[in-house]
C-alpha cells in the first residue's frame, strides 16, 4: 500500500514538471523571437561581398557585419 502511494506521488511530480516545461516552451522569447521573425524584402549585398575573381571572405564578412546597427550588436552581447 505504501509502495502504491510512492509511485502515485512520483507520477504526480513527473506530470507537474512536464507541464511546467511545456508551458515555458510555449511562451514568447521576447524581442529576440520577434526580430528573428522579420525578414527584409531585399538583402543588400555590400561592395566587398560582390562576386569577383579576387573575392576576400574576410572583407565580405566585415562588410556584412558593418551593416548591423550598434544597438543590435549591444543587445546580442547581453544574451
């Protein structure tokens, strides 16, 4: 009889923990989720990232990163 009570208690605890986990995953993740959902209609390609015979991947990456506003970079560091 005590064994059944322990099993029932354990199942209740597991069910409660599972419901808390599901409810947390369904909540919005704040401004990060909203920013990720917005896709620009046109993505401009910087001059350094244009295809050419002398393509430099480092320069292209720096050119793309330079287009990210400072406020967005500061926000990302907080995460």
